[in-house]
C-alpha cells in the first residue's frame, strides 16, 4: 500500500531532516499525523476486541503496541530503512547505512507512511492495513508484555480494594512443575491461574479477576 502512494507523497515520507531543504519538506509533519492515526486504529481495535478489559489494561496494551520500539520493529520488517537510503541522493553511504537501521528513524518512517496513507485514502481504508502490519505487536502485548498483576492492583486501588496471591497447588517433577495460584481480593479467592512458574500462574490469576471485574 505504501509503494502505491503518489510520487510526491512517497518523496515526503522518505525525506529525512538531514537532507530536506526545510523542515516542512521532511517527514516530521507526516510522522506527527501518523502517530495519531496509529493510536486511533489500535485503540479502536482493542476496544472492539476486548469489551471485558478495563480502561487501564487497554491503555497499557495500546501504549506498547504504538511505542517507538514497536514501530521500529514494523518499520524494519517493511524495509522502510532501505527505502529511505535509496532516496538519499548525494548523502554519504555510511550515513545512509546508519539511518537505515536507526530505530528512531524506522519508527518515524512507519508513522510518516501512515500519515501519508491517511491523507491519500482516509482512515477506514487504511485501518485494515495498520492492523495487519501491527498484528504481531498486538499479540505480543497481549501474551507477553502486559503486567496483569499491576493492572489489577491499580484497578482495585481505584475501588478501595486490595489483592494478595497464594499458591494453591504445585504439580509435576522439580524440573517440570505446574503452579496453580489464586488471586484473593479482600481476602476472598476471586481468580485462579496456572503456569510453569509461580509468577506466570499469578499473572493468569490476575487476568481472570480483571475479566470478572469488567462484567460487574
């Protein structure tokens, strides 16, 4: 979809500030716009996919998905650094090589590209492409990044409640154990989780409680 942009838009997306005639000619303004487009697309997706998640949990997931680190991963996978280097006519090769792998530059490029796509096609046309490009970042945030214990603690604190954790059961041999832990809200068991470690089991227990809280 990026390659199909008109030449003028492409030139704008891939003009770094170091060789732009003016700052307005660089990708910075498109980057600013694309940041908002990305944030809206991810926020809407999370809101629709996870109606049971509280605001705090959704915010943490979105924050990771749209982070500079996450954007840099997507920008690198799409080869945007190489495309930038191809357009740096007259720039020293070593400088182009450095920019092509710079994480901040890669993150800026994906956001600039999204800004250009939004201007060219509108939000609804661009949204599916955003979700496809960032699908693995959403999955990572959901399964690895989010600290459900912290989210739960913050959510309960807003309600004047507290949580503790306890080990319910440990199964298996010492090198291959499965832990079952309970999340106890105000002293009463509110959720149970299992995992290969105590920490993982507690995270899963916290996640179960968050799901229940959302339906209260």
